[in-house]
């Protein structure tokens, strides 16, 4: 009975909050807003961003003829830019800061604010320099090669493989060994405690209701989930402490060489790299292998290039200067299913002209990467997987490909992630052919799981692998 009244109370409060939220605030009403009711249905049904963009956002923008829209998103009204050129102006504007995120949402409780990802100004510059230097000093290719070899040995004689799972385990181990110098052993030991805890935390954080209405975190605090988040952070701290005693060729060891970083900064940067670097690359790896399964002629063409350039050698970064088609295929997979569908929201301290609209200070503004990648005046047949387009300068990168964002705060680890992908995919191509099973749930288009981190990872992606020899 008590429970029922609490539920009713909460529902009433939520309805009221919803009612208030249905209308954009007066100072933003001049910006065209994507109709809220279909949008809420879309969020609560767990529809993924790519589908939402294709079904709701782009048709709406096209009808109105705008490249900037207002969207109700994560409990906030946000200006979303759909056009990379307009976004670049904003992302390069020194008045646009990364928005500090409320600690209500557990994601931000996990990440904190004093790290390379969330900070601004001098602090951001310092973290960026330290992180970039550390990434340059690390040479992770041998780690990636070893992990790719392990992956191949686990696939062994082929058969039906849950590929998204392998992709996540590979990137988890890659992060562990190359960034924090720790062996999670996720590939060989998928039920290991760290891996289990991590998935537990992520699933709990990703509850759609809490993602759409972060305020619920205050009304109906999830103590158990908070406990999980805190335990996860303390596990990482322990790994860091051990790392101090045993330096190696990993990003954190090189970051430790800077005498001015505090313990908290190390911890937060480490968590940020984990969150920013692991599911994103896993999504990219799951997606490219999917697209190659659906396009067997392209798979064959990439394989030929790999054999021609690498022969039987272990992949080295230099090889990949000579594999334009592989590189194009990887970029095209990240265009079609961009691992991160958005940049973090920025706010400005002055009114900003964004496209045709004057946006008041303090408003959240972000680039909608999905929308940028599906604009049919830029990309011919945008829903088709076609690596060739990246071999033409006007399409490809020049066409506004923005998977890693752009401007001074774009992804610091772009090259690290590309190498991680290239090594695994090229080695896989030498060992196996793979296809999408008949009746796959991904037959028509890729189906991503719902993720709190706005990331796209295909869910339950089963593929049939067959050894080449
Ligand atoms: C395919 C893989 C990846 C994608 C698609 C990706 C995407 C992005 C994007 C879009 C941003 C900019 C966010 C914004 O503008 O608000 C970003 C920043 C960042 N990424 Fe990545 N990332 C990937 C891999 C990685 C990896 C492997 C790491 C770490 C090892 C990493 C670490 C970071 C960090 C630290 C930032 C913050 C840079 C700054 O704020 O100045 N990312 N990434
Ligand atoms: C698509 O790209 C064209 C050319 O850059 C641009 O004029 C248009 O506004 C874009 N459409 C959207 C919805 O952003
Ligand atoms: C550390 O901070 C001190 C004082 O702010 C500064 O003089 C020094 O150059 C810094 N060292 C590094 C490596 O950044
Ligand atoms: C990645 O590598 C390219 C080519 O070696 C280099 O020009 C670029 O600056 C690097 N980018 C980052 C973000 O490290
Ligand atoms: C990206 O996707 C997530 C999850 O689907 C969603 O919550 C978020 O609003 C999307 N980002 C943008 C810019 O629409």
C-alpha cells in the first residue's frame, strides 16, 4: 500500500515535471524544436539515436530547412547542430566551454569533473598536454597484436560467434594493458570479477528512465547502484596504486612522470579514458566486422589489400600508411554507426550565433554526429556502406566526417584507437571469412543496445566465422 502511494506520488510528480518540460523555455522558443511527444516515446521505448535521427530529427529539419534544432535530451533543452561546418565554428570558439555536468546522473558521479574530458581553460590544456605526450610515448602495437592473436585462437575453428562480446573483451584488455598496464584477462576469462562488475555498473547506470530524467536520482536514489559505482572506482584506484610501484610501457606510467598531477586527477583521467576509450572502440570494431559480413565483396577486397601489404607479418603502424582501402572501410563503418553520436554539450558565456540563430549564454549546444553523417546533400545514399566514398576528398573527411569530433577538443586518442582497430581487423581478415547468419536480427540494419553513454554497440551480434586455411 505504502509502495503504491509512493509510486503514485512519484508518477504525479513526474507528470508535472513532464508537463513543465513539454514547452521549451521562452528564451529558446525561436529555435525550431523537434516535436516532444514522438521524441519522448522514442527515448522511453529505448530507440537508438541513429533510428531517431533517421525517423524524427532529419525529416523535421529538412521540412523546416534548418541545420540547428532544439531537442529535449537528458532532462535538458539542448541546441543540436546537424551541420559540421556550423559545429566547427562553435567547437573552435574560445567562448564555448564544456558544460559541467550535474552529479545527479550517475555517469557523471563516476567520471567527475576535474579531468581532461570535462575541464576547461588552463586545466584542460595541462591535462591535454600530459595525456597527448603519454599517448605518443606508448607504443601499444605489440599489445594489440598479442590480443588479436588471442582473439583468433579463441575463435579457433570458427562457427557461430557472439562478435560484440569479443569486441568488448578485446578493447577491455587493450585498455587494461596499454593504458593502465593491468591485465583484466577479459578475453580468456570473460567471467572474471572486474569484467562482471563493469557490466553490472554499466547496465545499472543505463536504466532508460533515469537517463531521460536524471532528476529521479534525487527523488528515488539508487543506493545499491551508487555503491556499485563507488566500488568500481575504488577497484581502479587500487590498480593505479600498484602501477606506481611497477612502471611499464603504458599511458599511466608516462602520465606519472608529470610531478604536478594530483592523485584525484590521475584517478579521474583514468576513469575518463576507460569510459571514453573502451566502449567507443568496441563499437567501432563490432560495426566494421558487421558491415564486412554484410558486404562480402568489400570484405574480399580489404582482405586482398591486407595480404598484399602485410603478407604474413605482424602488423606495424607503418603498414597502415599503405592500406587506404582498409582505412576507408574503418572510417565508413564509423560514419554509418558512429560510436559516439554526439559531442559533450558546450555552453557559452556570451550569446553565440549558431547557424541562423542567436543562442543565449548558458544553453547546452552539441554536434549531433549521427545527423552530420546522414545528411543526404553531402553523402550520396547515406545509409549505404560504401568505403569508396572515403577515397574521394570531397566526401569522406572533407564531407564532415566527425566521429572523433573536431577542433581543439577532438579525440586525443584517435590514432591509438585507429591502430587498435586496424591491427585486429587486418589479422582477422587473414585468418577467417565471416558472414551474417540467415535470419539475423541485424539483417536490415545494425541494432545497437541502449547505452547510458550515448554509445553505439550492436547488441547480440552473431556472426559465422570460417577459417581460411
Ligand atoms: C572509435 C573510438 C573513439 C571515438 C569514436 C572517440 C570519440 C571521441 C569524441 C567524439 C570526443 C570529443 C568529445 C567532445 O567534443 O565533447 C573524444 C574525446 C576524447 N577521447 Fe575519444 N574516442 C574514441 C577512442 C578513444 C580512446 C581509445 C581513448 C583513450 C585511450 C579516448 C580518450 C578521449 C579523451 C581523453 C577525450 C577528451 C579530449 C578533450 O576533451 O580534450 N578516446 N573522443
Ligand atoms: C546538409 O548539408 C547541406 C550542405 O552542407 C546544408 O546546407 C544543410 O543545412 C544540411 N542539412 C541539415 C539538416 O543539417
Ligand atoms: C609544475 O608546477 C610548477 C609550479 O607551478 C611549475 O614551475 C613546473 O614547471 C611544473 N612542472 C611541469 C613538468 O609541468
Ligand atoms: C595522428 O597521426 C597523424 C599522422 O601520423 C598525425 O598527423 C596526427 O597529428 C595524429 N593525431 C593525433 C590526434 O595524435
Ligand atoms: C545519443 O544517443 C543516446 C542514447 O540513444 C541519447 O540518449 C542521446 O540523446 C543521443 N545524443 C544526441 C545528440 O541526440
